[in-house]
């Protein structure tokens, strides 16, 4: 269908035909780019989207969102005894599941040690 034939369609059909043609052009454009160019294009689009979100938030008088608390994984040397214990128990855990379980066990033991220290300090006073 040529551009001139859009006039033969109704307004809704013509709009749909233009939308589909634009989508096809975008796919062709992206397929002709190198992976580095696609990454650069995506980064630029993400930055523009974030700037637009920030602008809309400022216009509405809303505060900046709080930064997300990203969970950190303890160093592997601290997790090593727990990982050995998990491996000895057997089971079919993935690497991520093993790390998560070892982290939880480490946090449990740290909390137990802190509680024991508080109790001993309370008994001494």
C-alpha cells in the first residue's frame, strides 16, 4: 500500500495502517544497527524517559522518590562455612539459592550473637 492510497481508507483504518508501517520501519531500523548502536539508542531513550518522569514529578510538586535499598551479599569468605554446610546437607539448590540460604544463615547467627551480647551485658549490670 502506498502513502497515496491512505486517502482511500477511512480515518481509523488509515491511522492503523500508518501505525503498522511505522512499527515495521522501527524494526527494520533496529535490525540494521550494530548491538553497540542499539545499546546507545536504548540508553538515550531511557535517559529521556527518566528526564520526562522527573519533569512531571517536579511540575506536580512531588518530592524525589527515596532510593531503593539494594540488598547486598556478604563476602564469599564469610559465607564459605555456611555454603559447605548447605552442600553437606545435599539437595538441588541453584547457585543463587545457595548464596541466599547462606546469607540468611549468616544473618541469623549474627543476630543471635548480638542478642547474646545484649543479654550478657544486661546480666552484668
